C-alpha cells in the first residue's frame, strides 16, 4: 500500500495480491538490467525458511500465539528476501568490473561456469566472520545492571547463525546472481 | 487483523479503525485491574514522537521516500507505545507490593502524591545506565572486516538516547502508572 514493491530491492511473496500504492511513485535510479524485474525466488526462500531454517530456531509445538508468530515470520521472510535478492546488485557490480570475462559464459548460458566465476571463497569467509561478530554483538542479553561481562549470555548461538548463512543464505544469494547474469545480455 | 490489540500489552493508535481478527482469540492471563483497558495515551505519544523526538533524530526536508518513512514511524510508534504502556504492569506490581501505602493516595485521587511514591531515582538511574549500554552495544557499526575496535563507530549518540529516555520515555511511563493507580480501586 505504501509502494514498497516498486523499489528494485524489494520482492513480494504474493505478487498477485498487491494493493495499489496510495502514494505517488518514487523514481529510482536504474542500475540493473531490466530482466532483474522478472527474477523473484521468494517461493524457494519460503520453502527454505519453513523447512530448513525455522525448525532449527524454534521448538516444536504451538504456544497459541499464532498472530505474533505470523508477524515474526513475515518480518524474517522479508528480511531474508531482501538480503538474498541483493544478489542482483552484486552480480551487476561483478559484471561491470569484468564484462568480457562474464560475457562468454553468459552467451553459452553456462550456469556452472558462472557459479564458479562469481564464487570468491575469501569473500565468503569474511561474510561468515562478520556474521559471527554481529551475532556476538547484537545477540547480547543485557543484564539488569548492565555490567560488562567477559562472557555475556547470548540470545542465539553464533555458530548456528554462521551455519544458516553458509548453508542457505550465501548459496541462495549466488543463485540470484546466476539467474541475473544469465539474462544480463538479453536484448 | 491478527488480533494484536486483544493483547493487554498492545494499544492501537486508531482504535476506531481496527479490523476484526481473522484468528481465534488468545486467552491471556488477567493480571491487571479491568480499568487498564480504558487507559491509552497514544495520542500523547504520537505528539511527543512527531514534535519532540523525531526532530532530534532526522534532518529537515524530504528524501521522497514517504512509504519507507511511514513504515519506520509505525514501527517506532508501536515500540514506544508498548514500552510506555508497560507502566500498567509496573504500577500493578508496585501496588501489590504495598497496597496499604498506595490506597490512601488513590482514595484521595492525589496525583502528585502517587507520582512521588512511584518515583525511585535509583531505579531511573539504572534504566539510563542500561539504555546507554544498549546504545553502545546495539548501535555499533560493524566494519567490513569485523575487526574489534577500541572505539567503534556508532549509529547514534548514546547521550541522545539517554536524553530521550530521561525527558520523555520515563515520564510518560510514569504518567501511565499514575493513570492506572488512580483507577486501581474502582469497583
């Protein structure tokens, strides 16, 4: 209703049910190839969230608070979707850096080659380091007296957060990158 | 639509425009006096947010992203409202701890006396210490290499956050407490 899905970094889970925005359109600077608009892997993100991620984050059963759960699910799904679809921008930046390098694989529509080309182990290791650091920082439980502790309690295991990134978030982002690159030379 | 305002710790800003929940009602344990349901200072919170808090948090002018701004405003207003209306639960706990002490002032409907009785300078100082600590922890900017710094950059000035608590959030919470206590002995 406020037009979030007109923004190139937002992707609806139910595109067929969008309301018309009540606000005048914002004119975004166009940095992506127009094929980007047709790439949306939210159905896959939905399945990964409910089948793989959520069972690792909560205990089985119902506490009866379906409304609150649905609100949290929505927030997390939208955050995951946004983070993963940033792959379009990452891919565009990589392509602009070395267009010749990518063009051959794009013309051959060679998915495996593209996946190989856009994978930088070192960058992925750094992402995981940052994720661990963020889990340690933002996952802190602040005690009643706010005294700094050497080993403060955490809301979530940093290892688990790193695992979620390693097994799902990074691969899904790269999947978006490949989707995008495959169409990067479309007329 | 998911029934959040049926929960005793949530307060609508537009109670006259609520949709009927689509979920079956949740049965909450009743810990508050029933007068609690009629206490809602969201109109005041709205004014404080737009007139006092927001001008301290943003630069003047428009960046054109009205939709995103409205979403952020909504999130913050609901968080403020929730935090401030927790005063009902705080007041109930204080009353149960010393019912005789509070009853005289309630019977006399003596607002000033109640405000004085429920003010604990030491507790307020501790709240401000925790707020500062949280601003320092959760307001951190995590650099690209996630290396720990002695003096890390912050998204927001901790002093400002403490000031917002001191001047508005704590007084508004106490206002809810007084409202609640004044009605605590209603038949």
